[in-house]
């Protein structure tokens, strides 16, 4: 029996995201048909009134339940159908005024609130003209007009609130979706910067260890030990990237760059003046520095690298220069590494310029924090 009722429910009403109590509300609202039948029992001047009433009721139920499936463009026909049924049944008894209230309740489903109110006004005028034409009692048109305006107005207001709530839910879902995409992009950039740098260092050290293994075993063991340490540190940083708690900063990255470059026989000198920036800028510049150092290790064949970080007026300037074979900007500009660097700089509202003069020179400028005096 429960399965049968469920099948009937699926046939009569569309599935919705509303609660179960709201889903069954259309059934509950049919209780007002009792007013029509009570009035019919008390007063039915036409012969075969119950037959006509039963036929009218079935026609109403078909139009009524179809109204919950109808689109905003189709619902006007359901409203018209209910009005026609109510007008015909009003000949039987004054209680047929309840059908006009049902028609008014559906006005909220019209495409705009303006059209909904226009539809409500049309129904009220219809009731007035119909009552005047057939000289119907005030027991018909007073409750018909009063409850049509009241129920119709409340439904229009509530339906508009529900639409705004649905728009808010969709907006929140879109924000969550964009946040997920942004987080994936962040992880992709961080992993590329980290893994690209780490594997470049490991490859160079593995090649060096392979060359030294037969000639200088002690130095070869030292290189292999460094590979192990770098791998462990990389594993730790990958976990931090994935969990969102990576804590790179310029001081530690400069120290790491010095260690990595000098272990590959590249002299590294840097100058880090006092600058004013927040944690986000600090972290992003550290990652940018890591990627630039990786490019130098992979492509430059340099023997000397210089880095300077300073603040000029309201700009933080990071300059990284090497004496290698230069940087082919045209060939590398679309590479993922440089693309990731540009994305990070754009996020900080900064700029990057590349100069090729006896090596490569990267100049990155980022807006500094405004002082409290400003």
C-alpha cells in the first residue's frame, strides 16, 4: 500500500529540493475543497448537482496537479482552466468561490512578480464582473475576492523569497566550486615549483655522484647523503603544499638557494634589505625565487648568481642575476615555470622584466605595504 501511494505521489507531483512537509503541502491545501462540498450539501438548486460537482472536481484536480509541472509560460493556462471550472461550478453553489482562491494561489508561478500581480488583479475583476452579471450574493464574491487577494499576495511574496533563496544557494555552490578550482591551481603551482626544483637538484647531484663514485668515494657518499636529505625535505614540503600549510619564506629560501647553488659549484651572493610585506607576499616571493633558482640550475650554466631584495618607495624589488648563457625569453615565455611565476606576480599586482646581457637578469617589482602614516 505504501508503495502504491509513493507511485501515485511520483505521478502527481514533481520531485523538488524542498523539505518533505513542503512537498506534501499541495495535498493539504485540497482540504479547502470541503467548503465547496459543505455549501453544495446545504444548497444545490440544480438537479444532478452532485454529478456535475464530481465531474468538475475531477477536471479541477487534473488542472491543479498539472500546474505543479507547468512552466512559467504554461501556468497561465492552468490558472484560466481553474477560473473556468470555478465559474461553471458557481452555478451549483456559492461555495465554488474557493476555486478562484486556488487560481489566485497559482499566480505566483507566473514569470515575474509584476505579471503575478497583474494576474491577481484580473482574477479579482473576473470575480466582480461574474458576480454582477449573475447577480450573485455577497456570500460568494466577498470571500472570493478577500481570500484571493490575501492568499495570492502571500504566495507571490513567498515565491519571490524562495527564488532568491535558491539563487543564493546556487551562488554559494558556485563560490565553493571556484574555491575548489583555485585550490587545485594553487596545489598544481606549488607542486610544480617544489618538485621541479627538487628533482633538478637531485638529478644534478646524482650525476655528480655517478661521476665521483669510482674516483672520490667519500665525496660521492656525501653527495648521496645530500640527495637523501633533499628528498626527505621535499617529501615534507609536498605534504605541506597538499594540506595548505606550506611555510616558505624569503630568509629560508635564500639560505636554501645558497646551499643548493654552492653545492653545484655556483657562487651565490645576496643582499636582503629591510622591507615591509605581509606573509602572503613573503611566501609568494620565496616560491618565485625557488623557481628562478631552478631555471638557473637547469639552463644557465652559470658560475655566479647574485640576488638583491630591497624596497624603493612603495615597491619591493627582487633582482636575480647570473652570468650564464642567457635566457631565451621567446622560447621559454610560455613554459609552465615562467607562467606560474607570472601568475603569482599578477596575484600580487606586480610586474616582471627579463634582461639578457651577459647572462640573465630578472627584475620583479611588487607593491609594498602602505605605512600607517599614509
